[in-house]
C-alpha cells in the first residue's frame, strides 16, 4: 500500500463518525448482520487464516508497523 493510499484511508476513517450516533437497536441490528456474514463466509475466512499462517511460517510476510506503531511506508 502506498503512503498516499494509507493517508487516504486514515482521513476516511477519521471522517466516518456517523456510527457514533446510532441507537442501541441499530448497533445490535448491525452486529447481527456482521455475525451472519461471518457465519456464511466462515470457510473463506478460515482459508485466509490458514494461508496467512503458512506465509508467516515461511517468512513471506513483512511488518506493517515500526517499533513505535507507525505504518511502514515502504517494504523492507
């Protein structure tokens, strides 16, 4: 991910606070939708998990953050 894309994502996340005004009912309904989506796609998520574990074991991954928790903008 490029530095520009990271900055765009951070800006988008910082401006997306509409959910802070959701009612308890709206939040519970959204939680139910997410739970349903995860349940329907469990096989896909499990496959992603296994693939990531293999990549980590093989040393094919790279850190996303530096020691201070900041995004690394270039691959090492």
